[in-house]
C-alpha cells in the first residue's frame, strides 16, 4: 500500500513553497552541520554537483509525508518541496521549517554585535550569515542530544539511527535514504528502558530517554511564550539524566533561545582559546573563563557558539 500511495502522490506533484530570508545565509555550513548529525533513515543531506539539499520524513498529527529544502542563491530564498499529503498542515509545516533553518534571523544585527569581539569577527568574515541550526521536532532533537552525551558526534548519529530503525515507523518517500519516522514520545514512553538499552546504550542513558519521553508526553517541551532562559534550563534539568550541557543544547537548537550557551562544551572551550596570547596547541578556557568571555556576546551567545564550533572545522 505504501508504494501505491507514493505513486499517487507523485502524480499529484509536490507542494512547492518559496521561503524568504534576510541575506546572507551560510547555507553550505548549515547543511554540513545537519549532515554530520542527520538521523539515518529519518533525514539526509544530499550533494548534487556541489549543491546541498536537506530532506526528511514528516509526521504532524495524522498527516504524514516528506520534505526537501534547497537553496536558490540568486533569489535569496529557499525552496521547500513537500508531499501533497501535508497540505492540511502546511501552516505548521512552514513554521517548523523556518525555525529549523533559522530563517527569521537578522544577520546584520547579530554580526554587528558579535563582530566587536576579534575572535568572532574573524569567523564572521570567513562565513557571513551563520545561523543556529534548529530542530524540526523538539523531542527528536532532545533525544539526539541525550544520545550525544559523552560520545562523539559520529557515535551519537549511529545510535540515533538504531533507535529510529528499532522503534520508528516506515514511510514511503522519493528519497532512498529517508524511509522512517522518528519514534514519538508516546511510543518511547511505552518501551521498557531495558529494551531501549539494547541499541547499545548504558542503562543510565536509556533511563534518561525514558524519562525524557514521559516528560515530553506531559508537555514538558512546550515552553510558554516569554519564559526565561534560566527558568527553561532549570525546567529541563528536572528530567533525570539531563544536566547543564544537554539542557543548554536543547534550549539553543530545539527551543530557539538565542542566548543559550553550553559553556561546558570542550569544543567551545578550545575554540575560544585560539586567539594569539593564549597558550599553545591543546589550550582551552575553563568553563568559568569561557562564561566570562561570553558575557559580552549576550543576547546572541547561541550564534557565537556556532561560530566557535565552525572555527574548529578545517576547510577541505
């Protein structure tokens, strides 16, 4: 039945929607960031003759389908193609995509502020238009953050793929690498923690995912408008197994707090020590010194974090 549905959708043709943004946009950098963290089976980044596009499965309420996002640089817009089955939830879909790609950011304002710091000014010159990659789904991103605790990005990506293939649902899409819906909080809340651990997780990490699923089911990731960053971090840390780093990362990417800043991140501590005058290779600022340095980056510390992370990536 899935194949017949896909054929019917192809005959109808995809929804095609332009998505405007304020230029510039560091599109290649954002897509590379997504590519390294894409959940196998759920989302993917493809390179066609040097042009990167993002694709994923979509489930919003009872509506299921897929989407693909490409960049039209000559027209300062993105193009979203989506399955026609998603037409009834188009407004919600567009809002999620705009959040995921940070399309409402104003680079001129952000970079004028952060560019006063010499370290960030150098990165702004190299990669203008840096955005904070968001999340299509807050629960999906929060689980991905938990899977990334104390392991490499590549290991977390592998684990997320195992979780999706073990507990997600299959969906028909036009993309060979996208065939799964990520498991919902409702689904994972019903799975015993011992079963989740079988994907290769420590029992404590599996328990955190169970805790997070129940937290999300109870509305824990639905943050009230106007909630402060401090209150939100404290709220997230009530989940057993979620500490400061994970809470800041979720707040930054899933909940769109522009001033969230995971100062305990080793990469940020290393990147902030790259200026002349700091000690040699391997140098890093401790968390206290990094927070002191970052005080001047408020209210855009999340953007500063992305700039610092990207400064550690050597060009090909």
